């Protein structure tokens, strides 16, 4: 990878704290800045990629084509076992 030098103007106290942090973590200020920039730029790239995937999903259309007004509240909160019973996958419950 080709590198290039740049100059920063930072407050003296931040530089002092960065030197201490770097020494405690056996690294350099240069490596800390490089990692921070890579994480920042990479995170933005990942966010753009995720947004692109989300938009692609939206372009494919809805997965539910029924009338939302026809859904009963009870159906939304149906217990999985009762739902399987109503579909015939489980025997009905005998009630007294």
C-alpha cells in the first residue's frame, strides 16, 4: 500500500494523552489514527452497502399481498400451538 504523510494540528493535551495511550497499548499515534480512519471510512462504506441491500429488498415488492384490514388482532397474537392446531397440524384441545 502506498502511503503519504499528512500534518495535524491538535491541542497539546490530546497529543500528550495519545502518546500515553499508545505507549500503554504498545502502538503508535500513527497506528491509532490509521485504525480510527479505517474504522470510520469502512463503517460508512458498510452503512452504504446495507442501505443498498435494503433498497433492493424494497424494490422486489411486498411479501404480503392481502388486505391488511382483514387481519384480526387475535390472529396477530395467535399462539404457535393454537395456530398449528387450526391448520390441522396438531389435534384439537378437548375442553370440558
